[in-house]
C-alpha cells in the first residue's frame, strides 16, 4: 500500500487525477490506484483533501460512521447526500408514516438529484452507502466521460462506534442491513490494503475517526 507522511502543519494533500490520454493511448492500461492511509496518526493528518476540477468523490463507510457529518462540515462545494433527501421527505410526510413506506420514493428522488448534478459537469462529493456497487460504477463511468477520476474516501470506524452514532442521530438500520454494510465495508478495506480498488477508482483515502475530525476541507482545484 502506498502511504503518505502528513503532519498537522500540512495544509492539505492533493489526490492524483485521471491522466489525459491521446487517442493512441486510450486502450493503454490504467495506472495503478493510489491508496493514502491517514489512520493511526494521532491527529497529525491533513486538514484538506484536494481533487481535480473534473473529479468525483464518493464518501463511504458504515451507517453511523459520520459520512453525512463529515460532508456537511468539510464540503463547501456541491454535495449529494441521501440523508438530505430523506430529511426533506420526512419534513413533508405525516409523522405517523413509517420511513419504510416511502423509502423507495426517497431513493428515486436521491438518484434523480444525483443524475441532475452529474449532468452539470461540476465536481461533486457523493454520499456512498457502500452496498450499491452499481452506483460506484455509474460514478466511475461519469468521471471518465468528463475526463476526470473517481476517488473514494473510506471512513474506517469500529462497528460499536457506528452503532453508537446511529443511536445519537436517532435512526438505526436493521441488523440485517448493518451486516450487509459491515461486509461491504470490510471488503473495501481489504481491497484497499491490496491496492486493488473497485474498477474505475483512481484512489482511496482511509480515515479513522481522529483523521476525519482533523479534516476541515474536501475540495477541488481549478
């Protein structure tokens, strides 16, 4: 695994974008993905992560690990978070109606909003639940189409801490769903340790809770 040395005095780390290839080179093998492990640094990790102007970033991790909180706090550009869509719907439907009754409509609205955002061509940070691999493939295709790259930010938070995060926000997923998320997150972490990321991902950044708390800005150059 490629690791970086980053200290608290380091304002930010730039992630590699997709190389611009000529017509002759378009069939050449893609460069190996880069994995930047910022865990276990006791707060001595970058305060900013910077990506290319045509890139897409997917933030993934267990439910309750802090994905939405991290995005709200650090992303000052455009972001697409399924939790925002759920909150908008929850404010409009009757309180007695269980979320399960309108979950399909929330997901449809979320993906419709994501599609509209992608069509603008702007750089974007997207909440990735981790279990819907087709969404990651979609983002990777869109990043390639616009001449950019897809990057992953993976929050590595212990399951107990994620469950506590669910309790604090007052919304818990089922045991079955949480097991699915644990399996998907473990698979991603294992792949990252082998520098063998999902197809189309140019890089991954691994954050523990301390590194996530230290991070102040996720942005794009240009």
